[in-house]
């Protein structure tokens, strides 16, 4: 789902960079009004967990894979504004450190997944999440967050002058739909697990959710060091689309990184390269989200 540099035309990526900046600023301001500083550990742990989950690709058919995006899950546990801030931090670190998503295309990826994807994922939960439709709302939120982000990404490719036939477009959206259904199911399962560990998980005081936070952090570490052994090596839906179109070679990273493609290239073992990069990412994401949470929380208090 991350768009690399080289696929979007300059007018498209520049317009989205410009649009993403005030949208991100708006989300930060909303987070300042709503966020409580006692939730700082929650931001860091949930950000790290979503980052770890995004590293684990699962097969969706047609030699294609998918992975948890996490926009909806973050919006349910943190609220949409804080979720958007966390997703922005994740996307920025993925782009700058791991070359997952372009630097020039960062505005597009933020707009697709951290702004519109978060809002689309949260909407069903906002409308029906407190009644008997709670479970379907959580499932739909996860599904919508992926479908909307995929639709935006493909639309941006089309606006950039990339020709996509109706047949290829249909197959691609079929694969995106499978990924969206799996996103909804995984989001529902994780959210129910959190509520089983601690009812009203997000509303509890800091001391009362320590066990749940510890288990989430442990799950993030296990996904990073063990889950990568079982992750699918097939391309995700967007990567498969550009391979089918024969334009994969247009991807041009703006800078080189020693941890490109989530591999610490200076390590010998293939597993250590993946696990080392993943653990580094966990630390960076946790630190960035916790720092942002403290800044936002203090500004709200002031």
C-alpha cells in the first residue's frame, strides 16, 4: 500500500504533499484537545505493534500478499486524531529508515493511510460501535480503511498518467478486497482480545492496563523476531499491480539506507537481518510515538 518514489507525477505528489501538511496539522491540533498524557505508553506500544504487524505479509491469492495496515485498529484504541499522529510517525520512519514508501510520495501515503484511511476506518465505529452492531462496526472499519486507501493509491497512479486496463484494475481490486476482509477480521480479533484482557482498555488509568500493554509489547517483539520467519515473500497488492503493469523499475529511492526492505544489511544471517531491522524499527517507533504523545499531552495541559 506504500507508494514509492517514481510512480507519481510531480504535480500529483506535490499536490498531495501540500494537502497532507495542513491535514496532519489539523489532526495534531485535535489530538492536543483530546489526548491525555497518561496515555503516552499506549501510543508507543500500539504504534510499535502496528509497525511489527505491517512487517508480516500473509498470502491473499494470485501470488500476492497483504499485511495489517492498522489504521482502524489505532483509531479504535487511541481515537482518530491520535491514531493519525501515530500513523504519520510510522509512515515517516518506514520511508526514511526502511525505504518503504517514497520520500517525495510521503504526502500521498500520509493522506491515504494516516488521514483518510484513519477517518474511513473510524466512521463505522463512531456510528455503531457502542450498540449491538459493535462487532460488525469494528470489522467494517478495518475493511473500509484498506479499501479507501487502495482506491486513493490507484486513483493517484491513474492521475499520474499510468494506464491500467479494466481487467487489471478488476483483478487488483479483487485482491485489495481480500486484503480488506482479512484486515477487518484481524482488527476485530485483536480488538476483542484487548477488551478480554482489560474491559474498557483505553479508558482505564495507566496502572490498570500495565499487563495488557506488556502483552502487546511482547506480541510486537515476537512478531518481529519470529513472525518474519513465516511471512509471505509475495508482493503486496500495490506491488503486484505495478509488476503486472511492467513499471516496477520506475521505483527510485531518494536516498540509500542500510536497513532498506527491513533488512539490516551489515548482519550475516538472513533472520538476523530481518529481526535486527525490525527491533530497530520497534525502538524508533515507540520512541517517536511516546515523544509525540508527551509533546501533545503537555501542550494540552498548558
